[in-house]
C-alpha cells in the first residue's frame, strides 16, 4: 500500500510502499493461533498447572515480545542488520554450543538455555541469523555464486551451526540447511549443481539415519504406527483428523485433546484444528500460509536490492519448509520430525523469532518505491 508521494524527475511520483496485507495476515495468524492454543491446551493446563490459561499466557507474553521485535525491525533499515549479521551468526553459534554443555532438558530433549525464570531455544535464533548472514555473503559474492566452489564455500560457512544444532535438534538443522540451499539456489543461475548436492545430501541422510538403530526405527514407526508404542501419537492425530469431517465438531469440542493426544498444543495442533474446524478449517489455514508466501514473493520481486530480496526469500523458505514438514508429519506423510506449525503451535521462542523475522520482511517492503505518472 502507498504511504507518501514524492515528485521525481520527468514528472513521475515516487510512492513509498508498505505491505499492510502481509501485516494483517501476520496479526490474524497470531490471533488464530492463540485461540486454537487455548482450545487445545486448556484441559491439560488445568490438570498439570491448575490454570487452564497457563500455556495461553506464556504464548501471549512471547507474542507481545515478538510484536515489539517486529516493530523495531520494520522501522529499522534492514541494511543495519545485514552489517551486524556476522555478529548475530557467531552469537547464535555460541549459544547453540552452550546448549550442549549447559542446556536444560525438557520433555526428554536438551534444546533450551535457561536464564533465571526464562528459557529459550538458541536453535530458533540460528534460523534468523543464518538468513541474514547468508544473504550478506551472497550479496558480496553475487557474480561468483554460479561457481561450484563458491557454493561449496557458502555451505561450509553454514555447516558448523547445522552440525551443532543437529546434535540436539535434527529437525531444526534440516530447516536451517533447507533455508541455506534455497537462498543459494535463488542466487545461482546454474541448477545442475543443486541436483548433485541433493544426491549427496540424500546419501548422507541415509547414512546418518541407519548409523543409529533408534533413527532407523522411526522409519518403521512411520510405516506401521499401529505396531509400535511410539506410533501412539501419530495414530491419535490421525483419529482427530478423521473425526473432524468436513466442518469439524466445533471450536473447543475436540475429544483427542482430553488426554488422548500427547502434547497436542505443540507439533500436533494441526490435527486438533482438523478435528474442531474440519477439512474446511484446515484448508483455510493452508490458504492463509499460501497467501503469506505470495506476499513474500511480491516483496522479493520488488525489493530495492539483492540482499533485501534474499532476506525475504530466506524468510519465505523458513515458513514454507516448516509448514510443509509439520502438516506432512501430522498426516503421517513423513516420519515424525518434531516441527512446530508457525504462529500456531505452542513455543515462545519460536513465535517471538518468527514475528521478528516478519519485521525484517516488512522493513524490506518499506524500501520499495513505486513510480506513478
């Protein structure tokens, strides 16, 4: 949308642009996420914490922090953050290393750092730092990205954070690697090298999975969830999806959230959306994410420079990869990876960082200038 106009040479008016459509989508998704989170988590929160709004309050606090971060990012020129990207990358790398030695174990996973009463996931911060750092590096070597050696060097720069994150959180490491490959793919005019890299990644992934028995067992659980105890969550999620029908049972009327579906407010919240709002509600959520991705494409195509376009492409890749993985896991299309649904699943660090990323995208949109006669 237009904001202000300025006369330029030739009688043309330059119009400042701001993507209010993207902003409204963000606000709606966060609001919808809070409603679904309360609906999904209130029963368990009352049992475990004696407060039905326990998870809602924590998510609301993180969302408010995220909106503050989004406002700061949107009002600050994104080039300022690009100049600090190397510092952000090293900082997030250091925090991810700290998780290995000083991490807090929650729900059987050591992924959090605790500072006083607050805990956060450094791996979530690594996503935004990689987007900024890689965007800055690619912009500096834009003419050499077509060379395989340059692509290899860029991946080697990102490799340390991917490897360290993978030690405690493989799914997040996959997302970071996916974001990195998408950024390099968009900047490089040669596609053959990416097919070769895809083959290498697939081969490495196969070796990594079958190197440990428990990883290989995940494939068996995925193929035959009814035969394994670990397939219980997947089956309950599928029951929720199937029982929702076309228009669902109604908001708050889910049965699976009443202790049948473990940790329903986290990775499996999409199954509760399907149960309460039906296929219609699920399609509406997917369409909202598609609309968001479309706005990212519009901003990236009109960005004032390559670095701005790459930032938005990185954010778009982050959202797209995470949404696809989450819905694929919930519908048992792929093995369980523990990926949250952006803006909707419970997770304070996740929603705060996602909203901060949205501020970066909005900052790039503010740099767009439209010309009108």
